[in-house]
């Protein structure tokens, strides 16, 4: 649960996003946070499709066959953001950089390709390969 939902249920947690310290909500965490924006910018560079909110994300699910690779990558990005955030909140992990999220995304892509043989090669494989190259480079902040 996001912090606003935890507080609504009487679980006292600060309202700040673990990544950027702005007020956390589901939309903020997945799309508006600077970390999410950096992650989605990388997805855009590979697939040339802008993901800015749940609507833009969901529109691709309707054409699953056409956007199979993008949908898998999108799901792993969402899951990576969510799990990294939960590790910071509940396991008291230390936030270092957005590369932590990408490492989880890579792990999920590797695990999820097993049941989906059609993920090898094209889109998701290309994304995974480029992501590996990115993670091997030293951290650099890029201006948009």
C-alpha cells in the first residue's frame, strides 16, 4: 500500500516518497516521481512509446499480441518500482540510485521469460540487453 493508504488505515507512516520526498500516492510513485520518470524515459528510448500514466499503460494491454514485449517490460518496471519502494519502507533498505530498480527489472525479465518463450529475441530481449549495458556504466545524471 502507498503511504496515503496506510495512513487512511491507521498505520502511521510519513507521507513522503522514499525516492524523492514528495507526497506519495500511487500515481506519483509509478509515474510522477523523478525515479519513475527516468525509468519510463529509458523504456521510451527502446520502444518509442510514451508511458505517462495508467491510461497510456493500459491502452497497450488491449493489443496484447502487438505489444507483448512492451507489456512485459511495463509490468516489470511497475513491479520493480513497487518492490524497491517496499524494500525501502518495510525492510529499511538503503536507497542508492534508480539502478536498484533496474536490477530488479532485469531479474524479473529473466524469471518471466521462462514461461513466455516468445519473449526471447526481439523487444524484451533487446530491452534487457540495453539495460545490462546501462547498468554496467557508472551512474550519470542526464539532463532531459
